[in-house]
């Protein structure tokens, strides 16, 4: 039987789902303990950065420096029971307000419930950037312009969201053998990517363009590409208390937010450089294979984690060396649209 509903019924279903997600996030606030609450958080002109993370002391120095340089004025971060010094490091940052929790990352919709509460509480009417510790946003004209320039242009166009494609970076040799010095640019170590094996499909239910492909599909899901991770994201949203992420940051409600990657709108789009394959991936994969906290369907990813703990080589003859955001625009992985 075909799964079809008239437009009004589907719109009603989406409203109900959005309200349920918001209710979940309001309840989830009880799982958070405030560690630090820095002054200046209420400044309306600030772009806010949001993240849930665990044991990311290796990535955090560059992550914070990168987003500060782009124009993020304050970070709201949930630490999920780190034991590597992450929480102490974050508590010492004067532009980071920190919450902690020992509750399940998976049960909180992979941290989204916690962040939705913080966005509900602090982000209303402000541009909010949500990016994992292993996601480095780049966009057209970056360097000459920052996030304030981008969001000002989006405001003028009446756009409330900014879309990006996640691009997995990897080293030329074995993933666990490339040394990385915390605080340095991870693209100096992870300097290769897959450039041309991406597919796009339109999902009418949520009115979004779904993107799959890249090295993870090629190396780990070639026989089951529909199990490969989704690569489309909405990292930057002018938040409202009525909004909610429905599936990580891949899909948002209301559905009009998902139009950010629609080429017909001629909006700029970006790329989230995914630094998952730093040398710490071997240890992290072994841990997550035991915890099973990172995926909705962990049974699909047993072989994936086993392959990663074997310290694979992801580079192949078709790999392209990363040279910067202009290269990504030339390859069609992001676009400036009408933002000139």
C-alpha cells in the first residue's frame, strides 16, 4: 500500500512531530547540570555555537579557534561524561558556557534533545551554529567574509537556514598512523577526499535533498549504499522556539528550513569538513563498538567499526587532495549562489 497523505494531513503530522520533539527537549533539561555560565551570553548580536561532545580534547583547541575566527561569539556545549580533560578545558574558556550530563547520548537523540533545549532557552531570534567537534565549516568567500556577513545576507533574503554537505577527509596512509598535534589545522594531516561519487535524491516528506556518497560509502557501504551515512546538514539556523531538528542536524522542522540546499533558490551553501579520521579513530571506534551510542541502527555498523579498528587505508587512485574552499566550489560541492 502506498504511503500517501494529502498535503494538509502531512502538514498536521509534521506540526505534531515538531511539538513532540520540543516537549522532549524541555523534559531533557533535567538531565543537564550547569557547570559554567559565562557573562555576555545574552548579547543579541552574537552568533551562538552549539555542540554535544565527549572526549574531544584533541580537537577542541582548533575547533574553538576556527569558529571564533568565523565570528561565533559564544559557545554552549554539553559534555557527555568526558574523562580526558575535555570538561576542565572547556570550563576554563571565557566564551564557553558548559553543561554536563551522564545520560545516554543515543536516548537523547544523539544529544539533539539537550541542544534543542539550550537553543529554545538561549537561541530564539539569533543565528545558531550547530557543529560537532569533528566538523569544520567552510563556505564561499571565507577569509574575506565571516559568518556575520553571511547571516546578514541571508537575513536580507529572508532565509532562515544555511545548508552544507559533510565531506569526509582522510590521510594518504593508514588512518591511525598520521600524527596530529592538537591546535593545528587537521586538514594538514587529513588532506584527501572523494570528489565525485555523490548522489542526491529529493525527499518530499521533509522537503529536503538527501546527499550520500563519499569515502564512507565507497569503503564501507559499497554493497549497501542505502545504509551509508547522510551527508546533508543544516548547521546554521536563525532559531525560533518553534523549531526543532528532526534527525541530527540533517533535517529540521518546520520543513521550509530544509530548502536551504535547493539549487533553484540560489542560496549559498557550505561544506562541513569531517575530521573523523584523525589517528584517534582506532581507539574511538573500539570504544563505540562496545557502547553502541552513535547510531540508530548499530547492527548495521558492526563491520564498519571492525574495519576502522583494523587501521585501514582509505586513499585510492581517485582521491583528490584538499586545497581549500575555492576548490570545493569549483568541484560543485558548495556554491555561492547569488551571494557575490
